[in-house]
C-alpha cells in the first residue's frame, strides 16, 4: 500500500513539473560585457532545447521564446560563450567574458570549464539532483528520491547538459598538453598556419592523452608530423572538400 501511494505521489509530482515546464513564454534580457556597464550587440543566442535563434540588438537587448528548464547559449566572437538555464519569467542580465590569450593558455577555455562547473552546481543547488547515477540500494531505501533521480525532469536536464558539454571539457583537457608551443619545439616549425593545420589534422583523442606520458606525446607528434610532411597535398585536398 505504501509503495503504491509513493508511486502515485511521484507521478503527480512529475506531472506537475512537466505541466509547468511546458508553458511557453518570452525571456527578455540584456547582454553586458563582464565587469563593465558596456552592452554587447550582435550576440548569437540559441535555445538549445528548441534550436530557436535570436540576435541581441544594438543596445544588447534580446527576447527568446522558452519554457522553464530550457538552456540558452550566448556566443560572440572575442567573448567566452555563456550558458543560462531558464527558471522563471523574470528579466535577466547576461555577462560575457572577453577572451584574451596569455602564454598559450586561453582565458576562453578557463572560462568555459568554470562555466560548466558552475552550471552543474546550479542544477544541484536548485534541487535538481543529488547524484546523477543513483545506486540500486538508494532507490530501494528511498523510493521517492530514487525514482525522481532516475526519471525526474531536472536530473534528466542535468544529464543532458553534462553530455552536451562532455566534448568541450575533453577538448580543454587535450589542449592543456597538446599545445602549439610543444609542437613547434618538437617539429621545429615556426609558421603559425602550418602548425595550426598540423594540429587540427592530428589532434590526439582524449582517451589517449589522459594516459600518455610526456614521452608518448612527443613520440606521437614526431611520428604524425613525418606522415604530415609526406602527405601535405592530401590534407589540403581534404580541406577543400
């Protein structure tokens, strides 16, 4: 009897959340340069849930149709991308971090990783989830919590966001070791365009680089560059296609 009541309560709760989330409204706001009153125009704004696209006006203002739980992505050249999760109909202010390069370390990458971590914390602090992978015992010992962790909308959104940003996190981790400075040192190449072309063609996989030693990475670069030098024409043709 208790288990049937628990399931009924869980169903009603999830149904209420779903009904609320389905209400479409217009999110209004302004995009600012971080730590500045300066407004940012021509920002590309994408609703990742519906794929709707908008651009901020000359005063940085924007309007986007959305539902509770939708994720908005703000992008502009020379700024780190920003992600915002819609929780209410209230107007919002978005602050974009300008991107600068310093000693081969991109502030953009640091901002992106911090942005992802902050967003996962926000999901958790808003009561979105306790753990995204509840154990069988936790589901049995606490059915309501366990069922919500497995099937609730907020945990599912957090899991989707985590999967959506997984490749970005892996790219950042690869970039920490596989740098232009290292490639130049190993290959002796100084031309920036050639270095970039080679690095783009032979970026190592995250699964490899997380277990490689420095020696393994250097050996990979040497071997790959020898192949690249002998087959430059083939890579140029691939780029044209």
